[in-house]
């Protein structure tokens, strides 16, 4: 089993979390974790956010001022 230290809302502090036996075949990369102190379960999820091309391609040009 894999162990991680994370903040537990139930214990109100940092606690040791472990991966339970995963029936989905994730092994140690299972997104489900259980607090070894109180038994609270958490799910770790990651999100991918695409970067907008318009934000990447824009260049800031200073405004021209008349003399």
C-alpha cells in the first residue's frame, strides 16, 4: 500500500492516508485514499484545462500618443 500525508478535514490536521485495495486495477495510483486516523475517504482528481490560442498569440503593443 502507498502512504501519503495530507490534510484531513475530520482529524483537522495532517494525517497519514493510504490507498485501499483497488478493485479498478489502479494499484498505487488509485485516486481513492483513506485516512489512517479516522477512516475518512478522499478522492484525488486532476483536471486538464486547454489554453486559449487568443491569449497565447496576443502581444501587448503600447498605445501611440500624438505629440
